C-alpha cells in the first residue's frame, strides 16, 4: 500500500473515522476543562455544528448544485478550486 494512495479498505476508513472522533472529543474536552461553563459548552456546540455544515457545503452542495463538474477531494482541493475559479473570473472581466 502506497502512502498517498486512495483508501479502499473499509476497516481503515472506519479506523480513520474513530480517530477523528477521538481527536475531536479530546480537544473539546480539553477546551471545556479549561473553562467548564454552560457558555463554553454552548459555543463548542456551535463550532462543531458550523464546521460540520461547512464541510457538507464543500462536499455535497458545491458538487451537486453549484458546480457539477467539481469533484470533492478534500478541503485543500476545495480552496484550490475556489482560487482557480476566482482567477478565471478575473481574466474574463479583464478581457
């Protein structure tokens, strides 16, 4: 298995999901431990919800409704796509 090859093993994909869940849970618990209050818990909830919705937007909404030719490959890929699109629109405006 090459290091930067696409994942094909369901077991490795599940492991990756569990590790993301663990990392997020530990980070949220550490933030809450620094300042254990209802306000901190509420703000952490908003942060988690908002980033989940952003990820959904980048993954699903853009690919299905905004630019069907775009295929999601990660957050870096999405940002590069936006940059290229912005540059091509500038060139059109200058012409």
